[in-house]
């Protein structure tokens, strides 16, 4: 049985297969609409989410399966003190696969070690968010045609943003990628990531001003400041509007640069930018459904012939 805790749990070749499957689903969704008939996905969300939980549920429903679950810890037995290990053992009797989000780093991993069904990490604290990374990679691969040879700027909360951590780790496997980390000093990328980049000899730069580097970028990955992970509100208020991408700043960017964002957006991208063809974050959310459909099929070992 296979779980997904980290984007690196799949080899680059396996990811290619997964993206090919997601592409094929996007081209003919009807063909896949009964693949998961009789299967149940449990979404166990101990932390708020709109996109991730609903995109998992949408993915399972579009495959002809069913869904059950909870969307906050207070409405589950966690409120009574149940451990994730016990919860997953019980959920294993009710469902065939589980997507779990938890505020504690490593909680989905603990659950996976006790689980009778595949577990997907749908975000654990400030640590990892592998299915967002699959979504990001699928978006880049589809719209650029390749996952090699580009300069990517990651901008915003690089300290607490788990989507950023997962994406960098995943991109380290491809060639010709240059990273530019754009953040205020308080929200800079964790040392464990720069240590890894140094050890692998991968090129990166750390800058504070978006305007200084936007012109070099092929991809700009914007992120929101992660309010829920701050220790005090004052720091959050001081940093929350540090970056605001506007049409004016976009004028400094390449004609074919792509703007990605895992969403939800707060203020970091002005709504006027939505109409610029370089803004691809809503398309990215659509790819998220196809890639989760492909992932559910893969972890359940299902093929379209089963339909
Ligand atoms: C991200 C997350 O939960 O980490 N959202 C998402 O899943 N699309 C990003 C965020 O909350 O800022």
C-alpha cells in the first residue's frame, strides 16, 4: 500500500505518468467518470481549507466515487482527545482512501503508519503540502511544456508557507532551475532548505524587493502571509502587505512570465492582475482537480478499464 506524504515519494518518472494521466483525464473526463464507483474517500481535515478539501471531494465525485469526512477538528472525536492513529484505524473501516490535513507537522505520517488504507498528506502544519506541489508542477509542465530550465521567484511568506517548501524540494530534482527567494528578512526561507540547495550546488538568490528581480523571472510564485502560524498579531499586521503585485509591477516582468499562487489570496495580488494573461492561478486550481483525480486512481491502483 502506498501513501503520499511528500512529493518526493514519487520518482520523477512516476510523476510524469501521473501528469500524463491527469492530462488524459482533462481531455476526456467522461471516460473516467465511473472509475471509482463503489469507492469512498474520507477527508479528515483538522484545519480549515476550501480548495484542498473541496478539490479532493470534487475529484472523487468526478471519478464516480463517494466522499465522507469532517472539515474541522472540533466536529471530530479529536475534540474528545482521540489520537490520529486511532481515528485512522477507524476510518480505514469506513473508506478506501483518506486525505488528511493537520496543523501538526508529521501527523498524517503517524496516521499512515497505522492506516489500513492509503493516506494523502493534504497539508501538515508549516511542513509539506504535496498535492499542491503536484498541482503546481502540472501547471508549469502544461503551460511551459517542461519542468526544466527556468528561473522561479518565490515571493511572500517563505518561512511558514508549506506550499513553498514542498515545491522547492520537488523542483530540486529537475535541471537548469534557478531559485530567487523574495521575502522580508523575518519570513525568509528556512535554513534546512538553503543547506540542501548548497549541498546540491543549486543556484539561488535571496532578495527583499520584488521589483529588483521580477524582470528575471519565468515564473512568479506568490504566497500569502500565513497569519495562523504567527505568534503575535502585531508582526502579522506589519508584514501582511509587504508585497502587493499590481499591473504596474507586472510591467517590469517578461511578456511570458507566469504568475502562480496556491490560493487563497489575501492582498498580495491585486484583483486587476487577474485579467492579465500571465495570471494563471485560477487555471492552476482547475489542474488541481485533475491531478488529484489521477492521484486517487494511482493510489487505489485503478485503471480506466475498471470503469
Ligand atoms: C495553501 C495551504 O493550505 O497551505 N492553500 C492551499 O491548499 N491551496 C496555501 C495557503 O493557505 O496560503
